[in-house]
C-alpha cells in the first residue's frame, strides 16, 4: 500500500479497490467510498490514509503470505516491496508483487532472513527505501526473528 501522507489519482485508487470507475464515482456520491480532495478545477485525489482505512474495512486480515491483506506486514517500501513476518514467526520475508488475483495484488518472496541487520542490509538498496521512514521501523524489530516471535 501507499504511504499514509501520499495523494492518489483515480487510476491508483482503482488498482487497490476492485470496482469500475463508474461504480467508484457512484459510491462517492452515496457516501460509500472516501471523498476526494480537490487539487485543481479538473483534478481530484484521495488521501492514501483514507483509502488504506477503507480497504481494511472491506476484507479481514489473511493468514496467506501472498495475500495483499496479510495480517503481519511490518512495512511497505514504496509500491513494489513489503516486509512481512512469516506466518510461523520464523523469518522476515521481503516480497514484491507478482500480479493480481481477484483484483488484489499477489505477493511473492524475494529474500528470507532471520537477522534484523541482514534485513536492513537487504532493504536499503530497494527503490523507495527511506532512512527516515523505514529504518526506524526495522530498528524496532528484535535483533533476530525468534525474539520477535516471542515478544
């Protein structure tokens, strides 16, 4: 998902919400979907935070690691990567999307690590990684994943 302070264009929103453009616009009129922010006379955008909150109300968290709504996502790094704790609590997994299933992104593992330092080392070169945003999140993790699973 997107960072909470980002503004999303309609085509970005429709990649996340599996409805047609006309259904989305009709839903806004009826108060079903989040209202946009007016950027200019011809441009609307939606707060990523509003869309993320809306998506959380749609679908319960999943225990499937490939699911876009997986329950233990540590952080998203731009649109192309995320870090999760595996379902058994044994390792962190860096994932990237590999397509769509049922209107939602499907994620696949790129790297599997048990050490926080190795996780940080592998995340730093990823496009979109921010020392100010992502590094503090990763530094809060236990030194190794077994410590994380027992917390």
